[in-house]
């Protein structure tokens, strides 16, 4: 990624509390499905952004959360949020590419990733991250999938933006084939999308009024407006689904 793209993404997203669709209720439901976690689990939040999931996991589990992201501005915001919440002793930010993790195999009881796995692709994320899980460890992630036949414009948008997008059933089948047991899988509610899109659209509108001289930022803003318009026209044809998976092993 070029420096201009880093700067534009940081300027748009850094002030936001949530960098993808979701909610505290959804995070809590996914965590509740991870039955059998150790009392002090080893936890890795992949693509943590500014910490919406990391902070809730730290509060709920009362254990250290290793929070990985590629954007220094997001990690800096996470540190400030953790300090303000009195959780800085539990949040361990790491700047790293989660597609090239330098992490011991079978090191974690719980991997978490909301709204970020698409950067690798669902199948690649499941393949690559499985090696990080202890036997019987849990992987909770959200992934955008097809739920039914989409309108033409919606299909064209996602074919361009995420051509490897699976259907919900295909994703469930891949998880089983790649060595996971599916514990829960449900589409996020519409309000979980708008908890993200509402502030994001306001931020994009504010930046569009402030300046149009940065072509990279302008292109990013235009893309956000298009993405939101496509969601409004989607007729429920796709959603992020929260998948809660468990590593399947003979010894688990």
C-alpha cells in the first residue's frame, strides 16, 4: 500500500469508534459461543483497528489481548482508548501484517477478527490462522457473504470489490473442510451495519466539504458513498456473518 493510501485511510477512519459492521451485542454473543475457554485465555485480535473488539474482550475476559493492525494511527487511537478505560495493562498493540504473522504455532486459545479477514480472503484466513490455534482453540470472525440472489448493480459492485465472495453455505462448507467445527453463524442485524455506516457517512461528508484537493482521499470518499448506496439497494442479499469456529483435532 502506498503512503498516500495509508494517509487517506487513516484520516477517514481514525476518529471512528468502529471500523466495520458490528455491535457489542454481536461480540458478546460470539464470545458466549466459545464454551470451554481457559480462565486466562491467550487471545489475538487480528485487524483490531481502533479497538472496538479488543477493549470489550479485555473487559469481559480480564486477560491480555494482543491487538494486531497495520495502521499506526489506529493502534495509537487504541492505546488512548485503552488508557482512558483503564485497560492499558491488558491491551498489547502490535503493528504487523496479519497475513505474515511472526507468531508461534498453536499459541492461542482464541483468535478474533471482525471485518478484516476479507483482506486475505475467507479460505486463506482460515487456512493460515488455524496453525496459530491451540488444539480445540476458537476462531471468531465476521465475513461478508451472499445470502440470496442480489440485484444486478449489487452483484456488479461486489464482483469488482471482492470477487472471491462466497455464499453463506459455501463458507460453512469451507470451514468444515479446513478443519473447523462450526459453533454458531448468524448474519449481523441491519442496525449493526448502520452503527458503522452512519458515523462513516457523516465523516465522509465532512471531509468532502473540507477538501477535494487530495485525489486519493477523494477517491476513497467516493467509494464509501458508493458502498453505502449499494447496501441500501441490496434487498438483504448479503451481510457480514459472524462465524464462531473451533479447531477440530483428534486430541481436542
